[in-house]
C-alpha cells in the first residue's frame, strides 16, 4: 500500500499594506472620508484608489441611506 501524504493546511491570508502607508482607523472612517471626497467632486475611482477599496464599495457607500444614531432608519 502507498503511504498517504499529510494533509496540508491552506496558507494564512496575506495582509495588504495600508494605502499610502496610512492606516484607516475603521471602515466608518473610510466611508466618511469617501463622502467628503465625493462632495469635493472627486471621482469614485479616485476615492477608491486613495482609500484602498474597490470602486463598487465606494459607490455603495455613496448610495447608502444615512444611518441614524439610534440605528433606526424608519421615519
């Protein structure tokens, strides 16, 4: 009978460096920055590049309804 090779484990995920060497504190900070940059007329692609996210993510952030402090989005 042939020997059974050991089961290999998948490699751990590779972490990406922070964009421009600056770490974003959180996704909410990135979303806030995206909203501010959009208000200044910066394109979604430029915002995505600056924040290190996909342009689709920026589009979702910009099109999402604002969240209320209490978490209730209904009137």
